[in-house]
C-alpha cells in the first residue's frame, strides 16, 4: 500500500463532517449520479470579528473513496475561512495533509473543489436540488 493509500484509509476510518446539514446557508452539487462521481457540499456561515466566515461545512458523496477522504479533510480546513479565502483554495490545498494527490486521483480533488465552488456560488440550502437520496442510500 502506498503512503497515499494509507493516508486515505486512515481518513476513511473516521471521516469528518459527513452528512446533510439541515441548517445550511447554501449547498452545491457536482458530478453525475449515473457514473457515481458525485459530491454535494453544504456551508454554514457565521459572523466573526465583523467578517462572515464559514462556521461548518459538510458533504455527501457517492462513489470514490479518495473524494470522501479529501472532502473530509477539506470540510475541516474550511472552518473559519471567508468565502473569498475558500474560493481561492486550490484542489491541492483542499487535500491538506492527504496531498499531493497521485495523477490518477487529481480529479477526485477537483470534484471537491467543484462542489465547494458550487456551494459558494450558493443555491440556498432549501432550494430544490437533484435528489441524491436514491444513490446515497444504495
Ligand atoms: Fe462521470 Fe466521473 S465518470 S463524472
Ligand atoms: Fe472519480 Fe475519485 S472522484 S475516482
């Protein structure tokens, strides 16, 4: 097992911030349930020192293990960031200690980055979005 695979395995043994957020301010989804690479991210903002910062982030993913590990890492790293700071994070930065991603796995990080951008562009969390439930529960 490569060092990267070990780090992913460790992250998956205790994934952080997994699951729907009921009181989120915004939500974003990327990917397609048809092929399984799909990720949804929720963001909750709070006011700190006169600035709007991310209080919490959570995600749901169907499919790839690496994307789950990166999303777990990213949702931790996002805490306390302004929307602007979050938007400036590259896929590589979002992978934190998991990175750098091997070439075959770079798109897993990009999936997380895409979900984050989609959430930052923000459909309100209560807006109807494509239903993930059938794929996630299977
Ligand atoms: Fe379709 Fe990955 S194979 S998004
Ligand atoms: Fe497609 Fe990881 S997101 S293999």
